[in-house]
C-alpha cells in the first residue's frame, strides 16, 4: 500500500487511462474498524483505493451489501474512487460459508454494473480468498486480457497452525481455493518476505509470481503528538502507565495472553507496575452491548478479566474511528500485539508512526526486526531495541543491531543475558556502569559454549 504525501501530489506519475476493479467481498472498506470482520484489510483496501485515485486511476471497489439502507454507491473515497455495495444473499452479516455460496450472484452483480455503466476494467485486484474466487469468475466472463492480482491478507494454513478450537480452523474449501488462486492469479501480492515464504512452503506457490509490497501508513493521520492532550481528549487517566491493544476481538489475537501477563505483574511484589500505576485499554469489538449480546470471544475475555481480578486495570473501549484511534496510539506508553498470527501488523505501523513503542509476538510479518528498525529510522521514530528474553547469543545480536542504529534514533537497549544464570557463549556484551557495547570481533564476536548448548539439533552445510 502506498501512503499519501499531500505535498508530493504534483510529482506523482498519473495513470488516467487505467481502471481497476477492486474486490473486497466479505468486508467493506468504509466499515468501522475493530468489528468481527474489520481490521487491517479494511484500512489497506480503503487507503490503496484513495491513493490510486490521487494518481488519476479510476477505482471501483465492490463489496457485498450487508445493509439494504446503505446507499448502493458511495463516493467517500474521492472523485475517481467509489465503493459499490452489491446485493448477494441476505443483506446482513453472514458467515463466510454463506458468502461463498452467493459468490456467483456477487460476480453477476459486478458484471451487471460494468455493463450498465460501460466500464471496461484493465485489472482485477482481489483481496482475501473469497474475493479471489469471485475474481476468477469475473476473469472467465471478461477474458484473459483482464489480468487478476490477488492479495490474501491471511492464509488458511497459517491460521490452522495457531488454531485452538474447532471453529477457528480454516475449512478445506478455503485451503483448496487458496491453493488454486496461487496458481491461477496472474500476480500475487505478499505483505512481507515472510508472507511470501509461507506461500511457497505451504502452498508450493511460484515464488516468481509473488511480489512483496510492504504496507504503508497514512502519515497525515498517524503522527506523533502530545500524550497528555490525547489522554485528556479521550478521558483517560493522565498518571498511570497505559498499555494499549488495538485489533479485532478474536482468539488468534492473543488478548488472553496480555490479560494473564498483566495479572502476573499485578501480583508480583517485586514489580513496580501494579494496579496502582498501570492501566490497560483494549480497542476493538462492540463493548457497548450487554454481555449476553457480545461475541463469544468478547464474553470469554470479560470473564477472564473478572476471574483475574483486573476490573480496575482493564477497560474495553470498543471499536473506534481512525482519527480517534490515532489519539489512542498517542495516549499509550506502549502498544502490545500478542497475536498468534499476523500477516503484516497494521496496528504496529500506525502506533510507530505516532511515536509509540510496540511490543509484538514473534510471528508473521512482525519477525523482521531489521526492517522495523529501518522503518522507524525512516519515520524519525526513537526506539528501544531488545528481545523479549534471551542469553548471551541473543544479547550479542541485539547489541550489534543497536550499534548499527543512528544514536539519535536509539532510546535504549537491554542486556537480557544478565537476567539468566547459564552462560551460553564467551565474549558476549555485558553491562558496565549502565552501558553495554557490542563486540568488535568478526560476526557477533562470541564463541558459543558447545558443551552447554549440547549436540546440534540440525546441521546445514
């Protein structure tokens, strides 16, 4: 996704001759974020359509109608980008399995719109596997001269690896459709190199067909600001340390891990961040309805909060608009992403653009520490570089990364090897007078203690 830079509009290459059929079948890019089916993909589709429109491209975004009171056509994205709500099945939220059954109806609606409005599309850009299936149907109707570009956003096989309940497992139907789309789409967009690797490894996809295009962030909306002013604006406590979560309320987001961690901190007598100076805000889902009307996951998390005795520490704020969301990022001391799976982590980018540190699980597109460091540097964001825990080898790697970071962008780094009792390498950096230095020797500058590490589990030659 290309981020908008208003001052650069006059220098953008224009494509007034290009018309894009963009598909976002199961979720509308105009929907409020943080709902059951709304999140990073909505932001991605919306901002991509807006930016393409700024560049003179005509963009029609087709989404399934979920409310017959919503206008069929919306021009909120700009003069050359519009959202068309296509009736296909019940005009209300339904399951993905029901949506799949109505994809032929959806594709017929898109074809009818194109015919009635004399639209001739140059490319189909489908988002998520359901849109890809509809895109294939449209490509068969319009012919191979209209190429299809597919972006999955999430992969069924990856979700299955972290699923903890039967209803979280991706269906065989989805897996088969993703496998076919990998082969039939003219191009596939991956959000990160890790995303591309998963496609090749899990679906035997053609690496040459996959183009990595990292997501961007709208810097006209997400930028550093006063933490105090944002807290006052949102009515948040101005004294407590604020931990923030932003995202959909679903099991793979790992919110239970965050709550359990907070409970441990609150009970630890040696921890200075307890109930007296800490607060946790969870943005996402519908927190305004009675508990019995909440989703199963929201009910589970409310019950877990009460069981852990965190009623005074944890607040569920519900889904928020983008401008309000920016204030939450600025108000927070840290954004926590305890996800079991993330394709690229849009919330992390938005938080860092607002100058807020991010603590993220070691999953998906969030594993590329160097890329994140470079992103922070390019955005002028000061950062802390550390691992969640580690010994001598990890600390040596962290020290090298910290030393290669310009001093004006490095807030601090941590020698977590001083927190463990077993040394795994000679030559590792150690703290002295509050500072540590990376080795000047080749590589990481350490010598692993093989007698401590034991026999290799795997040898690659």
